[in-house]
């Protein structure tokens, strides 16, 4: 039948060819516990070089498919756990009242700086479009990660592009 030598040093390799894989999977505490005599999953450390351990594993052939499936399912499960942990960490940080207040202060300070820079450029005689471009350049030089559109939206929400405000501001500075 099978002329392969039986390895008596490893119980996993000396199993009879007909063992019940479902029994093995349901009795994990026995078959995967190295302190039990029916241990099916054997290992051998062959070398340790340059902080790398070389390990060999031995298990019954009928267990390989189930073991690979178990590892794949655990990898997928741990990826989902990792995503959930990151989501909870972000949610906790954002819902913390201190973090929300700190974020609001940073936003308000940046809005104030954008408006001050825009007003400064208008007061020097720049057109609204030139003042917007100069403000955008100034914000980039100050290492604020703002695009042209972001600066424009901040100024629009602050009411800086309303015709009557711009005209009255420019007229009052020309007098």
C-alpha cells in the first residue's frame, strides 16, 4: 500500500490514513494543544539567523485544506477588526468635546487669517480677483493646506464678494 516510512517522532505524521477531519476540527483543544498526546500540528525550529527564525510545520495531509481555510478566514477577520478599530478610534477622537472645540478653534483662526490677508490685499489696491490669488499664495506660504477654491469659499461665506461691501470698502479707502 503505502511504502513511505512512518515518522514516529511526530504524531501528526504517523496518523492512520482514515481519520475524521470534522472530529479534528471540533476537538481543537486536544489536537492543536502541544501538551496533549494526540497533538496533530507539530513544528520544528531549524535555524535562527539574522533575527529570522526558520520553522517547519508538520500536519496530516487531510488537514492542510482546512488549515489554509482557517488562516485565510482569520486574515479576513483580522482585516475587518483592524478597520473597525480604526473607525472607532476616529469616531472617539472626533466625538470628544475637547477635540471638537480644538478643531473649531483651528478652523475659526484660519478663517480669520484668510479674511485678514484678503482685506490687507484689497486695502493695498488689488482687485478682488488679485486679492484672492495673493491670499491663496499667502496661505500656501504659511503652510496651510488650502486650495484656491477653499480660500474662495471661505471668503464667499464671510461675505467678502458681495458687491455692495466690496464697492463701499474700496470707495472708503480711496477717499
